[in-house]
């Protein structure tokens, strides 16, 4: 057979990322080593909370480590109208 591919997921989890992480978590091809929440179109605090909540909800056994708290090049643009509180 084959070994699982080790991966680190860099994400600003919303609905799309949640679904992708849920699928990757159940896939026998990946060994999720860590998830790193990063600033996206929501505040860093919200993406960290979302990440911790989804790891707990999915029963994942991987660390959540600090990712970038703001974009590296362009200014951050929040989209509260798309994501709500």
C-alpha cells in the first residue's frame, strides 16, 4: 500500500475550509500534522476560534499552531457582511 502524506493545513476556516478539512480528516491518504489559522477575510481572533471549534467538533488529534495574524503584503479586508458575527 502507501504511507499517508503528512500535511500542515494553513487556513482561515469558513464553511468552504471547514468542509475541506473535514474531508481531509477522513481521507486515508493524509496525516494532518497541524492546522495553522491565518488572517483572512475575518479577524484573526475569529479564525482561531473557528479552527479550535472545528478541531474539537471533528474530534481531530492534531495541534493548532499560530499562523500569520495579518496578511504579509496587502492590507487585510474583513467581510463581516458575508460571514456575520
